C-alpha cells in the first residue's frame, strides 16, 4: 500500500514538472517534422519516378528507425532528469526526511517512486511511439511488421535508463545523475555503432566492443531489437552486404536470453539502488 501511494504521488509530482512540458513540446515538434519529411518522400517518388515500391518501403523503414531513435533520445533525456530529483533532490531539500521519519521502509518508498516513474516513462513512449507509427502510416502507407514489439522494447529501454538514473541519484547530485545517465546512454549507442562497423568489416575485436557495451548497459541492445521490429523485413536483402555497419538497421531480433538478461540487469541495479538509499544519511 505504501509503494502504491508513493507511486501515485510520484506520478502527480512528475506531471507538474517543467521537464514534462519540454517533453511534450519536443515530441510535437518531432511528429510535425517527421510528417512533413515523410510527405516529401512521397513527392519525390511521384515527381522523379525513380523509386520502386520496394525502395520506398525501405526508405520509409529506415527513416522510421531514425525518427524513433529521436523519440528514444527525448525519452532518455526526460526520464533521466525526472529520476534525478527523486532521491538526490529530495534528500538535498529535506523532503525525504519528512517522509522517512514515519514508520515506513525506505525500500517501499523507493519502489513506489520507481514504479511511478516507470509508469510515466512507459506511457510516454507507448503513446508518442504509436503516434509516430500512425504518422508514417498516414503519410507513406508503411506499417512496420511488429509495432507492438518495437514499442514494448522502447519502453524497456526507458525502464533500463530510468533505473540507472535512479541509482546514480542515490549517490551523486541531481544534475550530475541526469548528465551521467544520458552520457552513458549515448556512449553505449556509439559503442554499438562501432561494433556494427567492426562486424561489417570482419574485425572481431572491434565487433566485441558493441557486444560488451550491450551487456554492461542494455539500452542499445533493446534499441536494436526495436529497430528490427520496425524495419521492413526485406531491408536486409535490399541493403546487401555491409548492412551491419548501418546504425539504423538491425540484422536480427533479440533472443529470449538477452531479454532475460535485461530483466536481471534492472533487478540488480534496483537492488543496488535500494542498498545505497538505505545507507544514505537523510
């Protein structure tokens, strides 16, 4: 009961923050720009007459992955800076002391805050992502093969980053936790691109960089699974050899073992957060 109460209070508090307004504005701008861009894609196809239907699907598929990456970046920024004040901000302001002085366990309070932020972050990704899929459907007629799977993996990526940001906020300041979380998110994505290029060139050492980074922080792995769910099934054949180095194309869906690892990773990081928060002076 304590966790649910804290989760509702966290949702209410998150909705009042200015970062939510920034998220809304950025999302609307991204949707508008993508709608304009996809409509121009149809215009090029009509005027030049050089794109076949298969090529148009391929371009729409790749552009959808590009736009979805922008969506995931916005979600990363928003969730990281929402999670930061959850522990560090309330400890610094003294709000945590007022709540923890009551006969409640710190782990219950922390779980409630985590649950509220996860609910908010996943809801944002699912609604904004589905709106983007509809924009692509309306403008160019492309519908990804597994949109539900792709959106679920994007939501999972948000959960991973939010859990990491919560851990960081329990040990460092509010601003620093958000910056470090987003920085690690970007570094992992770059490492994944580098690993993809290494795989395309047959360099196992460089390819291992991406593999290791996806194990340390599963955001890029989940993102690649989402890309595979959004992209046209024939994209790999049309791109030919060397596609593995392309940053907005995934060569295979995620395995159940990797999804299980992502879940275990979240549980371990949450456990570390509870341990850190439990030992922190408030």
